[in-house]
């Protein structure tokens, strides 16, 4: 194990732009867990169908409509009847008002603040029932919660049904923004969006994880989990490039890791009156629910030897040197990648928080994947600057924290900056 992790560290120094998939890539050889097998055996057609059928009874669930409001109340009441802690997360944005429903299964490890989110969106377009997009995901989340509530996990699991996805991912944006401000430690977002369709042999055995670069490790680890449980689910995971127009993306924008999950085969009825239950493949839906339950369960019990997170500058604010000026309201421009961006004039001090029980070997800062500086002693603060040239425009700030045991954690932040300072002037 030491040799492999040392090799990854060398790969970072030689090929820094490849680090995000390398440093967090878990080792192979994962074995199926008896408790997780017990959970997935409880996933049945009737369980998933009943949750889906109940959501269908509310008709089209456009955000802000009475149907959407009533559907959200039903989801809340159903979580409450399960005996899990549930709350509304109310949001208002760009003329829309609605509620996310958040059911929480607290972790049992008193030293862990990590949260695993399993999410889907319960809203749909005005003329659609949203049977696949995304009642299929909501049914999967609710079925998983109804089973997993009877088990214990190291880290906290939040089962979230978002509204506002079809109008601009506003519900998840407001939630991610608020979670960031509150200091939540969201370790991984597993976002289910369209898991009810397959019409080919290949598609019937595959589930797609669309992974941003920083979250590629989630897809790789999920592949290993799916492989371990394949004899019991008959479903594998394939990793794909990111898709920004879904509920995982606001979490990415605010510095968390997450993936968008959908079936392999194309579905021509999405966001139309033809997105109806009779088009779903229930065999596939049940398989997908089983596989995703196993993945979330394994993440919730995963050992997390080290975590590093930026504490300053903060996501989504404007700065003059070290002085935060105003929060930036750029949530409408989700398709431009501006949500959560930090705008900087000058040269602020970058600070990080590192959670680990092991001695820290060093911390490395990068700009756009390119090495800038290594810090060997605490505090691991650094005044931001370019390497050979001053920084101007949009960049990605990255930090890597290494323990003496060879474990690595990474965080990154999108910044728009003008600073006249560089390490080596020309």
C-alpha cells in the first residue's frame, strides 16, 4: 500500500494536471459487506413502485405549483412516518419559492463530521409527470432511506428531495450555498436523476456516473463498490464526463464533491407529456436502487484518513486583498460556471482546515493544476500569487495535504483574480 501511494505522489509531481483522479483513487479488492447485502435484499419491485406510484398521483409537479407543494408535503410526511429526522429547507430564488425535503440519518462515529448526500429532484416540467425525470430517482432515494434507517453508519447520511431542478437547479443551489455558509462537511453527493430506463442488453447492466474532474474519485470508488456487489445487483458503473445542468453541480460550485447519475440508454420522453410510468423498465429501476443503496452505504462507512478544505478566501464572495466585500449573487448563471466563484482584487492570504489524526507531512498549493509552493510546517497559510506571471482572469486554486502515512486530500476553488505578484518575475 505504501508503495502504491508513494507512486501516486510521484505522479502528482510529474503530472499535476492528472491529480484529481489519481490521489483519491481507492485501492481495489473491496469485499461485499454482510449488512449491505442484507439491505439490498430488501429492495423489491413493490417497495420502489409504491413510492413512485404515490408521487405520480400528484400529477405534473412544476416548481411553485400546488401539485409540487403537495408532493413535497407527502415526501416530508412519508420520511416522518419512517421514523427518521426530517425537515424542510425553504428557499426563494429568482421569483420561485419552494421547499427541499431533508431526511437525516446521523452517523455513529463521534469524530466524524462528514456527510453523504443521496439526492433526487421531485419537481418536473409543467406538462410532464416526470416518471423517469426524476420520480425514478426520488423513489430510489425513499426506498433506500426506508431500509437504511434500520442500520448504523460511521458518517451522517442525508436523503434529500430537491425542488427547482427544472427551472435552474435553484433548490439544490440554495441548499449547497446555505450548507457552505453553515460549514457543513459534505464529503460526497450521490445525485440520482433518471434511473428507470433501459432498452438494451448493455444498458440494462450499466449505470452512468457523470463526474466533474474534482469528483472523479467518486466514480472510481463507485465502480469498485459496484464490482463487489455485482453478483447481487447485476449492475456495473461506468464513469463519464460531467453534466453541469443537474443538482450535483451547485455542490461542485461551492467546493464539495458530487456526481450526476443516470441510466446508460437514451430516453426520448424526458420533459414531455410522454414521460409516464408505462415507459419505465422496472427491472432496471430495482437493480439501480440496489446498486446505489450499496454505494451510499459503503461511502457512509468509508475510512476518511484526511480532509483538507479552504477556509479563506470564501466561496462566492468578492475580496479586496483580505477584506471580504460582498456576497456575489450569480446563481442565475449556472450554465456559465459562475456560481460560487470568488472574485479577488489584490493578494489575500489563503488558509485551510485539515482534519486528520496522523502527522502532516506537507501541504502543496497549485494554480490550474500547476505546482506553486510546498509548505512543510503549520500554519499552512499562503499569500496567493502567480508563479512566473501575475494572475489575471479566471483560475482554479488547489491545495493538496499529505500525511506521513501517505494519505492525500485535495480541495479546489474557482477564482477570478487580478494580482500583480508572482514568484519569479520576468
